C-alpha cells in the first residue's frame, strides 16, 4: 500500500506540473484536456489499488466501510451530473417553485436514517430484491418483481448519466459527445470490474471531494466578485437579491422568490409544492442504488452516522445551488435594458451563444434587450458561471472535472447495482445456485461489460434523437414517483410491522404503480389536465405522494385481510425480530 | 374463467411447485442456522422488547421533528414570504434553501447519537 501511496503522490505531482506547464505556454485547450482526462487516471488508479477477488468485497465491500467514507460515497453516488450541472439552473428558472428538488433530495435521507439504513444493514442480505424476497416469506416472484423495477430505474438513470458525461466532454473540449459517452462506459467498467463495491466506494470518495471542491471553487470566486462575502455567501446575498427583484418588478416579471406561481411537474400551487417535495423524499429512500450503500458499512452505528455524513456532504452542494441560481439570474438581469448589440459584445455571451445554451432575439425590434428576449438552458448557470463573472480560464476546466466526477460517480453505483442484480438476484438465485465465488465474480464482470455496452448504445441514441432523450429525462424524473409508489412503503412496513405479509406486499406494489403510472403517463406525456385538490393542481411528481399513501393503505388492508402475522412463516418473523436486535 | 376450466388449477399447481422449490430450500437453510444459534432467555426477550419500544418511541419523535423542516416550515411560506432577513432575503426562501437542510443534518446526527447511547445501555445491561 505504501508503494501505491508514493506512486499516487508522484502521479499527482506530474499531473499538476503538466497542467501548469501547458498553462504557462498558454496552450489552454491542451491544459484543459489534460486536466479533464487526467482526473480519470486518478480514479482508475484507486480502482486498481482496491481490486479484489473476494465475493463479499465485490458485493458489499466486505461490509467494512466507515461512516465518513460511506457518507462521501453516498453523496457522490447520489449527486449525478444533472444535479451538479442543472440543479442551480432549474432554480434559476423556477425560483421558489424549484426548491422542492433541494429539500426533496436531501430530507429523504432523514427517513433513511430513522427508518431504513440501520435495519437494512442489520438484515445481512446482499441486495434490496433479496431483502424483499426474504420479507415476503422467500417468495421468488417478489424478488423477480423487485429486480425488474431495479433495472428499469437504474437503467434509465444510467443512460442519463452517460449522456451528461458525453455532453460535458463535448462542451468543454469540443469533442463529439458520443465519444464522451463511450469513454465513460469504458472507465466505469474498469472501476466496477476491478473490485466491485470495494473499488467503487473509494473511487466515489475521491470523486465526491473532487466534485465538491470544483463546485465550491467557482462559487466562492464568483461570490467574491459579486461582493456577497458579508460575512459568508450563503447568508450574504440579500443585497443582490433585492437588486435583482427590483429589476424583475421594473420589467414586469414575477420575482424569483415569489412562492407557488410556477408550474412544477405539470402542477401548480402550495399542495403541489409540498406533495412534490414529499414524493422526492419518499422516492429517494426507495431507490435501489441509494439503499444498496447501506449494505457496505461496518455496523448499524456506522450506518446511522454514515447517513448523517452523507446528508452533510450532499447538503454542501444543495445549499449552494440556490445561491448559484441567484448569482446567475443577477448576471442575466444586468443585460436587461441594454442595447442588443452591446449584449452581443459581452465576452460570456459571445462564448456561450454558439453552444445554444443562451438564445437572444430582438422580438419587438426596439434594439433593447427585454427579459423574454433572452432565454437560457439550465446548464449555463453552473458551467457558464466562470465566464459570467469574468473568472480566469482555469475555472472552466475545474467545473468540467467536477461535472465529470459527478456523472461518473452516479454511473458507477448504478451499473454496480444492476450487475449485482443480474448476478446474485438472477444468475445465482435462479440459474446456477451452486456457482463458485470465482465464477460469480467473473459473471459479475461480464454483466458489467454487457450492461455498459447496452447503456452506451442507448446513451448514443439519446444524444442523437431528441425525442428519445426527452423520454429518458422524463423517466429519470419519474423514477422517484415509481420508487415512492412501489418500494418505499413495503420496505418501511417490512421493518416495522410484523403483520405485513407477501399478499399485502405484492398488492401494495401493484396498486401503488397502478395509481402512479396512468396519471404520470396521462398528464406527463399526453397532456391530460391535472387533478385539482384544495385549489392546487397536482402534478406528476406530487402524485407520487398519493400513490405512496394508496400503496400503504392497500398493503395494510390486504395484509390484515389475509391473516396478517399468521400468514408469515416463523422464519420471517424471526428475521424481522433480528432486524430489531442491536449489534 | 369458465372457458378455461383448467387454467386456475394449473396456475395454482405452478405456484405451489415454485413455492416448494424456492421456499422449502430456504427454509431448510434457515432452520439449520437457527439450530446453531442459542435461544435467547426470557429476561433477554424482555430487554429486547423494551429496547424495541424505546427505538420505536425515538423514531416517532424524530419523524415528528422531521415534519418541521420537511412540511410545516413550508406551509408557512405565504406568511413568511413577506418577512425579509439578512439584508433582503425573504424568510421563506431562507428557510427552504438553507435552514431546513441544516435542521435535517442536525436531526440525523442527534438521532445517531441518541440511538448509539441506547444501544450502549442495552449492551451494558445484557452484559450485566
């Protein structure tokens, strides 16, 4: 290990020196490319050092990870390329009505800490489908259904990550996006194939610190230029927010912070806002790639503290995104009322206009830029921030490295969850239960390659076909709805309620999905008018909360009607009891 | 169903067969494990019951506390939106974008600390 430590220090020294030399000779493109692709070698190096042939290390990192590393791994696995690049942009567009994403994707971890993580760890199962099968009296159909849902959610998520990686490589280096997608697939195979979860956790830890440093570096520099260090940017932006809102009022716009005015997931109003946030929270704890991290920790205590650290690390990005949004919106507002020709001459506008991330058009032909005449894509808020505030060139590759780390870290976890699902939940369970450990690992590696190839083909298709890409984006958004409507109630009741039986579980999942799916498809795809409850239009995301409640009710009623506890075997009741026993 | 008189019985047969193949094997595996483990004493059962009741109580308290940053604080947004703090930040925006997340983090750390203490007390009692 000492040798690897020295080798790593040497590599980092060479990496930084090479970038510095290229920067000094003013070859900015090459310096950026070396910085971006060099970061991949750091991850590959860690994955290589952590390689393993042990099944337990491959599947659950030997259940040996401490609370701070698992916190960092949870955070980087959670924060996707989209979170990194687009989250602030969504808030810049939707204002207060975009904030359900912020609290929904953070406070769900409280539910995980109080009701799920320690018990999942205690269950000693290897995968969520295995947990569900065990709780459903070892009913294999329950495991198959769970694997199917796991694949749908993880696969769409993975395609979105590969697309983001391709876009990042494409935008920052001018290379074809499809190349970025293929490269990231190969890299992910290398991470995951070398040591399974053991490699991935440590790669994720490195990726977390790289992504958060990148996000914060640019933020701190932009905040300094904008003068919001009074005393700290997260509480010091009142001045520019007031200026921004006065300008919005002057131009007849709704202010950014006005609540419950904009459309969110096809709905609108206070109840839609609250339900959307709740659905994202409930969905978070039902997502397989989130839950799978709880298997990797040393013990129950570490699981609890691990989630706490996880939320702390996630929070560092999520409390910063709204301030990013305000900074970007403030920068945009500086152009309102300017002569169009002067706006075209701004350096950051000139740089980003050809990418299509901002669009300008003098609709009323008065020569003056009005707010509706400038439209922007979500992504410009983070990736264009260094240019908006005139920061030096090296901030742009820093953001690219962070975005790449974010996209790859999520892809790592997703592909691993699917590979284990295919190996342990299908191959080992149904095809070859007597497979040796060595064979199991090789099957796992083969699955990684197959899944990576399939997902990169779909990723390439998404890059080529905007309609297909839209469906992928919608599916990713709805993954939370489906997770909240299917997995979450079953897992919580499975831990806390002995009367839950397999009939209740299956009927609950079916009814949750039967409530969620038609509404989501009808309103989200076919433009059906949303249902109004207490004056709020309930959008597709908010509907997930109602589907969760329906699942909960159906599960309880069916379980009680079919004998409750009596329908469970003695072994299952013992399994539930063991979840409660402290280690 | 009347058009397919054997369908129902065939489905039941397949289900039973699957149930037998997969469940029976796992049951045997589990029973073997069970035999190797010692049965906890009645006193230990009582302690476990108390521990579980305490855990449930703590979980309920923390879930109720979680409702504050997750729901209640945002229900007040129409009122708090007119209150400005820190040189012009609307209170509802501040509550949602920063305060609720910080409360969430604090809640999890407090929960981990409290449960850790409860676990230690349980282990001590078990040892005694």
